[in-house]
């Protein structure tokens, strides 16, 4: 198993370009099931989750052809819904995303439970509810430990109020609705950047989706979709991860083609821990000499960074923000109500010297600044793993981060990008 060896306290300088958005490309790959015509996706990140999704789709008969680095031709003209390998489904959370397209186009699917990060229970009830609303039969069969989806003929448009603003639940509902008969209205829809990108790609395929970016999507069903070419946008989670890497090492970097439209609320959150950046065209620039001082609420009350559905502060950046806060002056509360396992990685930061109080599974208080020291660490999930990389970059001495295959599920070429910025990082296989 591979690991990173990092010698910390080396300021990062230079420029990098982010990879394509992991959370956008996976539903886009699933959406290729909605047409028998060829699809061309550009800026596809070379990460494990993409490789696993590719394996899952290939097992259904989808054909992949690599045209160039990051450019794939995908065609689902010979798909045969069949019993899927539970081991493949267990590797990625987004295996659930084939439910909408397969049920809509082919009428039946038996799907083993999805996998993904171990950060607490992640419901799929919203997916079941949405597909049922469109006329499909959808249920979890406990005895067989599989989900079963079935439709008799074409799905029917419906007014759907999602019980939570689930990203993948919204994506499944949208992909099922674009080929449904009549109009579908999805209320309480998620509006994250990757949901918006999926909707724009579907429209490029001939779908009719309106109010993209809002929490009410209106979809007029069409009889068929056609192939198209689409470029996956930059991964804003990766961009902010490298912002964090720069500030905890007292460095300065430029991130090219960062996709600056999506950072307003994230920037407000990082402003609270004394971090800021600016833009030049579509580049994001992190300057040296950050304030690195936590801004209290009125009356000198301890401030809070809490997660909420987009456009609020995203849960996937909570781990990164916590590490940055350990290097800022002052106290701050972090609250992630979404996932009960998100905060458990902080015990590893405490072992490195951070002053963190774990209040409960959802809340921690960080008191900074703390001197961090190198340690041997295991990566528990994608985002916490990358946060540990940041902690190692900030720490005095050598750190070893094991189980980096978890990080590489969501981040491409980590050591190459960090080395390009001057980091002392070595990958050991």
C-alpha cells in the first residue's frame, strides 16, 4: 500500500491547475447511459473513483475509449442491465447514480448497496422516494441485500418535494426525469456546482431543464437524448485544499482556471479564520502574509463555521478548514450536522499537537495557533486524508501518511502538484 513521506514547514510557491470536478464527472459518466450515441468528456480527472465508476459501467456493456489525457469517448449503445459485482459497487458511493438512468431507459436494475467514505450513515431514501414519484417501483430487499428498481414503460413526470436537499438524490431524479413523459418539478433540489454542471450537460444532450442553480428545477421530458461533447469544470474542493496548503506553510500560489464563480460563501468562511485571496480573470491567487487571526462574533463571542446545503459552506471542506484554523490565532467552533463520523479524524491532529476539543460527533472547538509536529498517520477518508496532508505540510519534522489510496479516490497527482509548488513530499509504494 502506498504512503506519503512529508517534511513540513516548507513554504509553497508557484502555480498549479486544478483537475476536473470529481463530484461532477461521476454523475456525468452515469448520464452517458441515457443515450446510445457517443459522448465525449474532457478534463476527466485521473482518480480512483473515476476508475471504479468506469469499471462499473463497463460491466454493464458501456464502451470507453481514451482519446487523450483526460479525454474519454463513452458510448452506451450495447448496454445490458445485469447483476452487478457487489465489490465494485462497494468501492464508490456514486454507484447509486446509475439507478435513475438505467430505470428510465431500460426499465429494470438490481443494484448492490453503494460504498464510499466511512463518515457515518448516508441515506439513499431520497433516491427511492424520487424514482417512486416518477412511477418506478423501487425498494431495498433486505434478504438479498440489494436495491431493486423497475418501471413499466416510460416514467411519468411528477411534482417531487425531496425530503432533503440530497446532491446525488437530486442528480438521480433529474436523470430519470429528462426522459419521462410530461413535466417534472423537483422542489428542495440540491444546487451544488456539480449538480449545475450535470444539468448543463444534459441540456447539451437535448434535455429541457430550467432554473439551473436554484432549488426548484423544472424539467420537460423528451423522448430521446443525443451525444455531445462536454468539459468538466475545475474541482473547487481541490482548489480550496491547495489554498489551505499555501496558507499553513506561509506560502503564496496562483491556481489557474479555478472557476471563480463558486467561492463567495467559502471565502466568507475562510475570512473568519483570517484567510483571504483575490482573483485575476479566472485565476485564484493566495498572497503571502495572511492575517491568520480568527474574527470573533459581535461581543467577542466565539464564531462558528457550520455546514449547510449549497450555497452555504460545504461539508467536504470542513476538514480542510479545521487544519487551517489550528494555525490561526483564537478560538472557533466547527459544526457539521450532516455526517456523524466527519470529526473523528481530529484526534490525529491532537496527536500532532493541535489544541482541539471534540464536543460531540458533530462539533469541535479549535484553539490556535498550535505548533504541529510530524507523526505517522492513516488517512480515514478522502477529505480528512487531504487535511492530514496539509497538517503534515505545516508540521515540524517528518510525517508519514498511510492509506493514501483513500485520498487518491478524489485527488489527482497530489505529490506532483505539491512538488511543483516546492513541497518536500515523497511517494513510497
